[in-house]
């Protein structure tokens, strides 16, 4: 089992090394905004403020030359951990990735083939088809 995990990690790292990276240009969007509501409909009702800041979503659209991915991160005290917040990646209405990733949004990139999200040095596979 360990060999399989090591092989999978090596394959992901090799894929990331071969592909270029696109830095995500997030827009800070209030959670009450219709775009944020559509992306976080299940989580929005239970979202709670972080200190004095109301919950919000970061939203970035990435053009992959004919395909557009939407990457979004939810910021809510109820949903975020100490150093992570939930992220979703969509192509249209199809959910491709739903995971907890680092909250340092300035360190989020996506490979130019759209197959990996890289956040704070960790690779996340995007289920493109």
C-alpha cells in the first residue's frame, strides 16, 4: 500500500513539474452575493463570521483555452480550520474538487492543463474529464 501511495505522489509531482502554473486571481465576494450563494448553497446557511468579518467567498475563473474552471474558497469560522478553509472547483455546474486546503490564498495556483490545484506546496487532483 505504501508503494502505491508513493508512486501516486511521484506521478502527481511529475505532472506538476511538467505543467506551467496559473496564479489564481480571486475576487473577494460577500456570501450573500448570488454567485457565492450558487457555489456554496449548502454551506451558506450555516456560515458564521470570522471575528468582526462576515463570511465571504473568494472566487476565481480560470480560462484553460476553451474550458473555464471556477475555483472558490469559503471563509467562515464554522467551516475553516486553524490553517485551512474549504475549496471547490467547478466546470460549469459540475463539481470537480471539494477539499480543505490552506487558507493562504496568495499561494494558490492551478496547472495550465487544469489537472492540479497547488496550495501552499500541496497538490490536489482536479477530476477533469
